[in-house]
C-alpha cells in the first residue's frame, strides 16, 4: 500500500502530464487506498469479535448471534460514520 501511496505522490508532482489531472488521479487513488485500509481494519475488528468468549461478549453487551452476524458482514459493508471520518 505504501508503494501505491508513493506512486500517487509522484503522479501529483506533474511529471506525467497535466499537473491538475495527475493531482486529481492521485487524490482519488489516495482516497481509495484509505477506504481499502479502513475496510481491512474493520474486517479484522469483526474477526476479533468471533474470538471473544461468551462472558467477554456479555461484558460489552453483545450477544453471540449478533457477533457472528457482524463478523460475516461483507468487506464493503462499512459503518457510515467510520467512512465519513476519512473525509
């Protein structure tokens, strides 16, 4: 991912044509990479829920069935408030 971010930075430097166009593409790429990183982080958090025992889930007020449902949500099924934090 760092390699792609570095590439996006080079694109925005204007070495590959119109600086404005390159900046626009680089900005979109950076946003997309941040979204991908967030999706991966949330996927890890959801998988961590599956590793919690019944008592641990009770401590945080979550039923086992709810934890399983949350853990099996799709990669791009992201909480809106987390996506908005990226902007």
